């Protein structure tokens, strides 16, 4: 009986360690995800600000000078 109890205590301790490591991993992944989301928002804002309507083109301005 004492041996079974010891085994259960060992398993419980290992399980607690494993769960704690999983929690740390999830926390790090959430931090990375938040950083990536902020970077994506920043890129989206850059694209939106760069997407101004183009100026009307004058084809005469595009003719090479030797014509």
C-alpha cells in the first residue's frame, strides 16, 4: 500500500510539473500571438495609408524622349 501511494505521489508531482510547463508554453505563445497581431495591424495601417488613389496618367509623359 505504501508503495502505491508513493507511486501516485510521484505521478502527481510529475503531472503538476507538466501542467506548469504547459501553462508557461501557452503564456509565451499568447505573447507571441499578441505581438504578431500588433505587427499585422501596423502593416494593415501602412497598406491603407499607401492605397491612396493614383494620379491620373498622361500617356504623353510615358513616351520615351526619342519618339
